[in-house]
C-alpha cells in the first residue's frame, strides 16, 4: 500500500477545477446592514452594492480539507477586486470560485502554505460583474 501524496500535491491536483456555484439576491436590508457594519453611510449603498459586498453576499472560498492537514491556523493574505458592472438591489448574483495556485514559503515562524483562488461573479444575464483574486495562508 502506498502512502497518500503530500498535502501540497493533493491541492495542486485541484487547480483549475471550478467549485459549485453559489447564488444570492441582493436585498436592500443586507446592503444597509453591510454599509453600517463597514461604517460607510454613502447614500448610493442603499441601492447599489459597495466594494467587497459580494464576498458577504455569495462567499465561495472552497473548503479544502487537505489544507486543514497543513499547520494550525489561517491568515488572510489579501484580496484584489475588479469591478466590471454595478450590482444593484434585486440582482441575482452567482459566484463560481476555483483554486488557481498553491505553493509553500518559509517564514520566520516556519513553513507557510499559500492558496490562491479566483472567483467570478455573474448577474442573471450571465454578464461578469466582478472578479476576485484572493490569497489564503495556512501556517
């Protein structure tokens, strides 16, 4: 019987495979609560989604059980958004994420596993309204 491949190899095997789609409708009450939570009272946020709202609306960070085997905790390595079209109250948004890269680095506290993912957000007409590229770090 052979041993299972290392965690990083098992994660790399998943690169490029899209996760299941997540769909949610933008509701006025959620926009208001989100704007209050981030301390931004810009009036436009009552009808149009502010930056980063899409992550709260339809989170798609893939659960990667293999990554849980590596280290003891998570860090957010940052997110970069590209906005292509306004997201408004009533829009049904579908998010589809995928793993795009996995690599290791040695930090001051030991080895770190970097997981790079991308998410595309589509409206009900199939148009891409935003893209997210994020980094999760396992230490």
